[in-house]
C-alpha cells in the first residue's frame, strides 16, 4: 500500500498534476501547487460538485465570499478560543507532535498487537471498545477511577465488556485515551501533561526522550490588516468557508427570495496551521473546501441530516468508485454545537480516512452571530404548522456538508491509477492507466496526425479547431503512435483521434477508446457526438 501511495505521488508530479510549492527553494511544508493537468482535474471535480449541489437543486444557490472576514466572526464562531491542537515538542529530536496524535498512534499500535490475538478475543475487544464509546463522560471518568484502583466499579451486568480482565494493557491505552480526551475538552493542560507522563510508561518512543509541556496551539493564520502599523488590526485567514455563508445568510435569503428549506453553497480556499501536516495533499496548510449549509425549520433537522448523509454518499459513488471503499463514521462524541455528525470515509492506502463531514449544527452559528453582531438572524416562515398557525420568526437550524477538494482529488487519483498487465504468450507488456471518469479527465481528446507530412498535420489541426471550443483537446505529433497512446492513457484521456492518409480521401479517422484500447473508424462529423456522449455529466 505504501508502494501504491508512492506511485500516485510520483505519477502526480511526473505528469504535471501536483508539484511541491516553491520546489526550487526545497519546497514549503504541506503546501502544494496544481500543475497543468491537476488544475483541469480539480476544476472538473468542482464542476461535478457545483452541478450536483447548485444546478440540480432549485433551492440551493452558490456564493463566493472573501477569505478575509471581520475578526469578530472568529470570536463568534468559537475559532479564536477553541480551534486549537495540543502540541508537544521533543527537546532531543526537536520534533513537534500533536499530543492527541501521539496517543492515536499508540492506539494504532495496540490495535496491531491485537491482530495477533485470536478472533474470539478480537470480537470481545471490539465489544469492549464500543462499550467504552457509548459511555457518558461521567461514566468514563468513573470507570477510569475504578480502573486506577484496580477495582471494577461499574455494574458488569450493565456493561458486559468490563467482565473481561485480561486486557489490562489495552485498557490502559484506552483509559489514557479517554482521560486525555476529557482533559483536552476541559482544557486542563496540567492534567494533560501528567497524562502524557503516564503515557510515556506505555509508549516506548517517549521513554528515553525529553518532552516539553503540552501547549495549546491555535490553527488559524493571522496577519496585519491595513498598511499603518498603529492603525492595523489582526485578521485571520479563514480556516473554513462556512462562516462566509453564515454571515451572508440574510443577504442571500432576502435578495434571492429563498424559502426554507434552502441551501447556500461555496467553493474556496481555507487555511490551517496544522501542527503536523503529512500524507501529501491529504493534510495541507492551504487547501480548498466545498461546503453547503442547508437552512431548515427547527425540528426538521434530523430528517434533513439523514437526507444529506445519503445524498452525499450517492454523489461519491456515482463516480464509479467501488462502494466497499466508502463507509460512514458516525460521531459518538459530538462537538458542543452539533446534535448529529458523520464522516464519509474513503479507504486510502493508509487506511479509512475522512473525506467529507456532514454535521447537524443546530442554530449555534446563526445564534452566535446574532449575539456578537447585534443583528437579527431570523427568518419569517409564513407556512402554517399542524395547528394552522404560521411558524413565524425563528433562527433556522443548519445541516452542513463539507468536503475537502484536495482530498477528493487525491482519492480520485488513487482510484484511477493502475498498472494494467497486457502480456500475451509471446511477450510481456503493461501500460500505466489513469482510469478517470471521462467527465473528470483533464483532456477529453488527443488528436494525432499519423505522420508529420502530406498535409496530415493540417487536417489534424482542422479537427482540433472544430472540437476545442467544447472539449479540452491536445494536439501531438511527436513519437510513434503507440507511444503517444500510452502517454494519453497515463493522463486519463478517454479518446485518441488519429488522422491518416485515408482521412484525406474519405473524411474518416481512427478513434481509440482508453479503457478497451479498441479502435474504430468513424466519420469526422460524428466525432463531436461520440465524445460528448461520454464526457458530459
Ligand atoms: P481532520 O479531522 O482530518 O483534521 P476536520 O474534521 O478538521 O478534518 P473539517 O473541519 O470537518 O475537517 O473540514 C471538512 C473537510 O475539509 C474535511 O473532511 C477534509 O476533507 C477537509 N480538510 C480539513 N482539513 C484539511 C487539511 N488540512 N488539508 C486538506 N483538507 C482538509
């Protein structure tokens, strides 16, 4: 799997999809540039999302809000006070870690150890773990104390998982995880520090190392606004696009005469000073989000949450991704403003990871902005309720769908890239193929004159000119035809069109299909329809 991931990264670079930012200066960590083909693929993913969300829903409109926002926005949203990662430095290696990540790694380690145990034990463990997750904070705390005293204070008939006593090591890890989560929530850094020390006991890498205290590290980038030093104010680069939608809720609702339920969508850059950024474009410091906030009547939020949960997974699957590569991950522990949340996870080469979040955010954001701005964030609903009375004024509830464009890009590349074995009895052969959905392919058709003479290039150019207004095309005359085909396979071009001497006589060309490598003779006048029927949504 490591190998597969490395191939994707080198392929992305070799063919002009993704470059490291400022590469000639040895790059800037966790910042990437999209190259000539990457920019096309990214645009096509955006179009697919925009069409599905905005064009296909009469009650969803799109906006494009600014990256800079009034500093109070981030106070109201909770980002100034709460958008933190706990950070710890190793004084010896000078490396910086996220404290919670360290623990996560440890848990992963524990899991892989578990894999060596029998299946029966594994099942038992899973039951045990689910039990832990289902506990309330108080129960967790009680259980941890019980654990520390080596006595079980929970009633085993209520919690069958605590009967099992042979899981001390695993439980120690889990107990620490739960404890650290509680400490993080309570922002109790001294407690967290103690836990990290405790954690060292079971974490071999930290035994011999010298660690700093845990510090809270805000993930927002800030900069000075205005040219004068004394007149300037600190502003943030937005860490999510959603707030631009919330503050425009009334502007859009009034000018667009929107009736609840309705949505506002947006695609745009977001910035997070991630403590550890890794796995290529999976976790970046500058990235792009595609978000939609759907405003609903209070009480109808659960229904719409279910609707969007299903609709968003359908969107992913419609690209032809094997369905078993996707799963939901419902949040058991919820953020204070949410009453339901789920992630859509994709099986990356490094495991199942979040690509998109669907969150039921209640009226938290609009209420916060109402409080901080002093402006009413209400909607007047003239529809009648079951008692025949108008619903009247209320702050709407919000269901949010939030997908990372770069993660979607990575997922798409991972899914599409394959080394296809074409060996026959006589000879070994293979080709590198980017099996992209044709609508996502950066180049829709490549046009080749068979040779560089006899008027073939001119004829090929003529065909190119007739197609390029509607499709992104590429003209290529270098190298043997076979080599040119292989190059297009590697960048995912669904069609190659070859102009030969016969073309000059009867206006037909050879069209080659990427996936089947099948070649067909068709009339030039049918090219447009043939391509269009495959590449349009
Ligand atoms: P994670 O847990 O992976 O940090 P998150 O829960 O903080 O993600 P959200 O705040 O819900 O993510 O953001 C919505 C989406 O934005 C995520 O599902 C992900 O696809 C994308 N995203 C978030 N952070 C990054 C990042 N640093 N780089 C690239 N994409 C990101």
